């Protein structure tokens, strides 16, 4: 279940938050697009500003954008030109419906106790050979940022354990990248690429 304080933040700050997503997409997104067949069906978990979904759509992918925040979904809909569905991670029930799943800076809000189950749901939603890319803020366990948003803050080993317990991925790789986020603090990002 999503965290109430986190959703309250996005409801309150939605119109300002989407301006943060006005920069160029992460290089991981270009690699994700390049690894998929033309016109691939992609589920985006946590569309946020809509930047990534708009970029994927412009590159010919068939996007199903989703977010748990009604306010962010409304803002992203304007940018993407497609309705953004309201969807919590624990509500995902698709079976072999997608060639790819993109979850940039979204699953980091999933409750730590729910993360393995969420990853299992994503595995189930992918078609055989489907590609899943997600990013997380590294840390030493659950906590909140200065805005009160909840994060699962895993270390690399813990995060990979969640993936391995969730499903029999055919490939699994983790990359650590230094960067930042909305809070403008130095951040270690953990990018995980997995194939069903």
C-alpha cells in the first residue's frame, strides 16, 4: 500500500514537482528503448512528471503510463497526451501483457515488506523475454527524506535479494550511479536491469 505522507506530498506539490522532470531523460531510458522491439508495449510504473512516458511514446513505444498519485497522473496526462491510469504497485494484476516495464524512481517508495511481492507481480506482467528497468535510492533501510516521503533505501545486496526471491529472472544486473534528485542532495542510485 502507498504511504499516506508520500501521497500527500505529491498531491500538494504536483504542479511544482513536474517542473523538476523537465530535463533530458536518463541515459538508462535510451538503453531501455534500444533493447525493445519497435512498437513494444511498455508499462510505466510511477509516471511522475510524464517526461519518460512522453519520450518513449515519441520513440514509437506503446505506453501504458500509471501513477499512484491522482494529482501527478493529471499533470502527466497533459504532458504525455494519453490518460495516466491510477495504479498502486500492489494492484498490478496483468499477466504476460508487456514487453517492458519502466520504473524510474518509483518503486523506491514501495514498502520494504511489500517489495518482493511487487517484483513478483512485475515478473508476471512481463511477456517471456520482457525487460524490466528500475531505479532506487541506496541506503541502509527504510526512512524518510526531508519532505517526509517514505523510501525503502536498500543497499545493493538487499535489493538483489528481493529480486532473486521474487522470480527466476533470466538475467539480472545492478549498476550504482552517483546523482541527485528533487531534494538536490548527493544520492547513490541503484539501477537494476532484469529480464524475464
